[in-house]
């Protein structure tokens, strides 16, 4: 069965505000929004964003060819490249694509395009900090691909819906569709 690991961020900010754990703006957002939550206690805000990302990636253990969705300034990218020769990173923003190429040079392959135009089929593992507006389309794209493993950072309320059980109030169509195809864990 496909494995979908979900990390959520409690957020009082706009759903369109991306959360990139290493950036100054993201640290400030995390401080103002509340703690970062997962099933792993090591990923609490008190342990620091950098150590949390590192621990989560090591626990997830990406295998084979890896695709990162939305490389941003490279917080997650940094943790993905250490044990690998090369990681493909989809980043639609030209400025951030340039920054990623400069920062990681030969260690990544930056795809400066829309993630919805990239085939997931050739990737074993997919990792990304997913914007709320693309959460459903990206998850369904992953579930319909040949990829077997994904780790996504999602807005807390959306993540809660995905893993909700039938007895919970937030159980929805997305809960059924994802749970029918994947072992979704928060």
C-alpha cells in the first residue's frame, strides 16, 4: 500500500502563506501561530525548526529517486541531499529556482515549472511543504502515480480531515478517498 506521511502546522495565518521551516519569516510565523505538531515529539517548536526537519526526514527515510515539491529557500532540500547524489526539486518561482541552483549547485536538478505539469511516476519518494490551495490536487496526483512514498507538510485542519475516522465530525470525502488508497499517518 502507498505510504503518505503528513505533518501539520497549526495556523492562524492565511492559507496562502507558505511555511518553510528555516526562513526567518517562517520561524516568526511558527512562533506566532503555535507549535508545530506531528506524531514525533522531536519536532516541537522548542527543539528548533532545523533539528525538527532533520529528524523528520531521517525518520521518513526517502528511498530511490526523490522529488521535492516547492524547494523555496532550501530548508527541506538541505536535508534531502545529504545522503543522496541528486534530488529533483520543483520550484515555480524563478528567483527561488536561481537561489536553489546557486546554493546547491551540482547536488540538485531544479525543475522551474508548475508541479501539476510534472509526472510523479518516475519518483520513489516525494517530499514537500504543500500550499493549502494545491493540497488536494497534489495528494490525488501522488495517489494516482506509481510513487509509493510521500511526506507532506500540510495545514493542520486539512491534515486532520485526511486522517479522520468515520466517527469524527471532520470526516469528509477526502478522508475516504485518501484512506482507500494510502496508509495515511499524521
